[in-house]
C-alpha cells in the first residue's frame, strides 16, 4: 500500500485555510463539519510541528571563527 505524500507547510496551511472557509460558510452537514474539524486539527498540529522545527533551527546562529564552525544561541532583544 503506497504511503501518503506528506504535505509541505505551505500546502497544509492552504488546505487548512480552505477548510476554515468551508466550515464558516454554513453550508456543510454535521458529518462534513466533523470530518473537516478532524482534518483541520491534524493539519494544524502538522503546521505547529513544522513551525517549532523552524524556530529551533533559527535559535542557533552558525558563524566561522578562525576556520572552525561555532554555534551560538540566537538572542533577540525583548525576549
């Protein structure tokens, strides 16, 4: 059985936005609303996971120091 292709962050976000628009339209049955809610929660969790990975990557700044790579924690003023 072939595996489902994982959606990119952008694809997940676009699909989530479509689901929200559809749910807000008021034209869906209860079953469709529940199905959309379930799918939306999964997409939302996926987006949050990707954002957390991106944030963790941005917390480290890599710079060269005399030919060596040194990692420093990114410090943002006000945080």
